[in-house]
């Protein structure tokens, strides 16, 4: 199928609306779940465990969600995934353990992601793919901003009201999914046999790992999202220590500051970076680590907010083109849905590992300021090594 030369087609607008409302609910739900754990006097280490329960679905389902996205109309896949998220949020509201309920939402999110990104290469041409990614990331970041802020404020006021609002958002997202046109199925011959899908996933992973561009994107985006997911949870522990503020709204607001920055970075990426000059993202990636290291030791709310906006801006400029690069190389080789599934496996394995490291350090009473500085150092060192290897290859300079 030839992608549409128009950026704002009916399908693209429907995807943007559905993604915005669903992402808003995702981010509000995290803070509602944190508030619920606190209200139950759960141990502090269970807060980062929320994210572990969420991302494990991405890892375990990685061989299956890509073919599922490519084997059916992606709009219908997104609809099914949002209904699963609605089920998880409703279960949390009705009393299911927050960790288990959040894990169920993670299953829906794992199914949603390959369809959300994979559909872009079916809706727009390759020349507009970075701009389409910028729109998706921009709308997602605004949703993260509003979701975090609203989730924190609503959860501080009433956890029940927060969960009702979140369930409503998932329902609205599902309705928006029904307005996505039924596009031709990318791989209609897909057979959902688990052994076959595991084998195909490993083959797709091998193909993408051997492609220098795809490998660069997989590793680079995994470092960013692994550290970003950890940073968001770190804020819950960092704010009371560094700023002496004990409500849940402030960590949520600071997460929103990162989101504002990513929206700015995504807009810059759409205008400054193309697939032909992808190496322009490398300095931005290095700055993410520098800004986090500086942020770790501040005790000023204003300075912290500025640094987190800068972290987000550098992150948006860095990761949006990497997503577009992987989608294009994936579309050419293993299918966009499979490519995003492999990307989710890498990114969520990195999240699982780094958040696990955070839990270990937290259980061993490492000061939260030191933990934050360590994670800034990790991203600076990792992207530094990646940049050196990329530049030595001399690709797309």
C-alpha cells in the first residue's frame, strides 16, 4: 500500500486523538496507583515495582504483539488494547492488587505500541515519517504532562475519583480508535502459532541487530527510555528529600516539566533532523546525562524544573528521529509492527534492569541524591560509547 502524501489524513487525526487520550490515562494511572499503595501503607520499594509489573508484559509478549499488529487491521488492534487497559484500570478501582491491575494495563499497552507506531508508515510517506513521529510524540508528551499533573492532583484529592476519570479516558480512546480507517493488513498471511512466532521474533531481532541503523536506534532509544522510566519513579523519592515537599502533586508536576521539554525536543527534531543526518541527535543524547547529573544535586524548585525541561528537550530531539529510523528500516525488512515489538523488548528490558537496580539500591539505603546522579552517569557513559561507535562507522554523517 502506498502511504498517504498528506500528513493530516482522517486516519492520522484519529490516531493522534486516540493516542493522546490513552497516554493521558496511562500517566494519570501511575500516580493514582502510587497513591493507592501509599494509602495501603505498602513498603516504599513497591512503588518502583509498579513499573516492573507494567513492563514485564512488553518483554514476555514481544514475540507476539508485532505479528498481532501486522496480522490484523492496526486500528482494531489499538481498540482491543485500549479495552484491555480499561479492564485493568477498572479492576484496580474494584479492589484488585494495584501491582496486578497495573500489570494488566501493561498487557494492553504492550499490544497497543506496535500498532500505534507501525500504523504511521501505512498512513504517511517516508519523507513525512519523522514529522508524523514528531506529532505522535508531541501529543504523547502533552498527554504525559496533563496526565501526570491531573493524576497527582486527583489522587491527592480522591483516589476513587482519579480512577473513574482514568477509566473514562480509556473508554474515549477506544471510541476514537473506531474512527481509524480499516487499512489493508500489512501481513495477512500471519499465523499466530506461539512456537512459530517466537522463532520469527528471534529472526526479526537478528535481522535488526545486524542492520547498523536499526541496531543504533534500538540501543539508543533503550538507554533513553530505561533511564527516563527510572527518573520518573526517582522523583517520587527525590522531591521530599531535596525539596522538602511531601505531596504527590509535586513529583507529578516535575514529570510534566520533562514532558514539556520532550514536546519542544520533538518539534525541533521534526525541523532539524532527517533520516539522512541522523547523527545530529548524538550531542542531544549526551546532554541528557549531563542535565540529570546536575539535577541530582539541586535543592531549588526553579532550577530543578529548568533542568528537567532541558532533560526532556534533549530527550525529544534525541529519541524521535531514532524511532523514525527504526520504523523505516523495519518497514523495509521485517515489518514495522515487528520492528516496534523488537524495540519494545529492548527498551523494556532496559527499564526492567535499571528499575531493578534502583530497587536494589533503595533496599540497601543508598541516598536518593546519589542514585539520581548514578543514573545520569549511566546515560552519559552509555550514549558516549554509542556515539563513538556510530561516528567510527561513518554512516549518514
